[in-house]
C-alpha cells in the first residue's frame, strides 16, 4: 500500500474508536542509529493546542519506551489494519529491554519522512511528531477518585504533547 500525504485540514479520524478499539504504535528513538523502541498505546488524544495540531500520548516510567521518550525530541504514532492485531498485542505486552520485540512482531521499521523516530512499512497511517510539552501525572490533581485505581503501583504516566509535523496514510480511510 502506498501512503499519501494528508493535510491537517483534510485529516479525518474517529478518535474515540481509534484509541480504544484500533490502538496505535508509539515509536521513539533514532532510526539511523538503530536506537529506538516501540509500544502499543490505547490512551491519548489528537486535536489542536497552542494553535498547532497535536497528538498527546502517555507513557508509564516503568516502560522501556519511557527512556526513549525522555532522550529523544520526536516520535511517531502509527495505525494498522486489523490483520496486525497480533503484532500490536506483542508490542504492548512484551518489553524491549528483555527481547527484540520489534523483530518478533514481524513489523518493518522504516525511516520516517521528517522525524528521526522510525515509522512502520505496514502502517496505514503515520503521524510524525516533535515533542513540545511533557509533564508527569500528579495524583493530587486527580478529581475523579476512580483514576487512582489504575495506579496501584504508583507508576503514574508522563504525558507528552507532540506537534504533528507530517501526516500520511491511506487516503481512503482518513480523508472524506
């Protein structure tokens, strides 16, 4: 499949189902150096903040990808068809510290167009992002007491806002 550039103002995404049902793969690091990691994510948001299109992702400090998110200035977020669900499960459940989970997933990392973080040849959507804000979740700021139930190990996520620098994908899925 050939992915085509998509302008911000023509990009269409059913954001609730994309995060909750579709999942994404977050990849951070440097493709050319071979220093990167990826993980499946199902929490986040896409929109506009500070007059810029953005993706917000959250990563627990216990995840290996957190190290890369702290070290590198950019990241990619990729979406895949249902046929890649098994690969996405592996990327979400195994640690890159303990195994080469990207090779095990049989997904193909490739050089992104704008950022140093790789994207994937099998993706049907790629969002290339440059970090513009990050902050750890602060439990004292949770207004809903149910949120604390998600952090029994006190491993609160860090939130990263990335300016979307480039969008490309399957136009039949992401453009009206």
